[in-house]
């Protein structure tokens, strides 16, 4: 079952605020930004960096760094980080959280430097 429209709007608001507050400072946002993507059908959300491609500054590239997947039956969010291999990996220090706010706290703390290095 997909994430409801109401929940999607709530998530968008929370994620936009997080990216604005925790992402790069305003004076460098033409070179580096944070963004997010919500997939209501897959019940997932991703956080990523947006930056110019080094060989062609007119092109932008996205580097995904954090993902949460909602498990409706147990009402939890599974937490993942992107490995250098390009594969999502369960974040073992905190593999699941109850709310998206808890997920964002885990990403912000980044105790093991998995999300942002």
C-alpha cells in the first residue's frame, strides 16, 4: 500500500526543512545543494547531494547518501546508507526508527560517517 497524499505532503515539508537547515550554507548552493525524493508506491525516501558535473558544469549530478523505507506492517522506517559500490546498505548502528524525524536525527548525527563521509 502506498504512502497517502497527506503523509507525502507532511514528509515533503519535513524533508525540505531538513535540507534547508542542515544542507550546505546558502552562499554555496549554486555549487552544492541537498535534495530529496519520495516514492509513495515503494514507500521510500532518499536524500542526495546535487552538484555540477566536474567535466561539464552545466550538467548536475545527484549523489544519494541516505534512504528510509517504510514497513507498514510493523510501522517502522528501515535506515540505509549508500556504499561506494553504489549499493544501499542497512545502517547497522540504527537499522530502524519509528518516525521520519528519528531518521533525520540519525542522518544528522552520522556517528559512523556513513552518510556524508
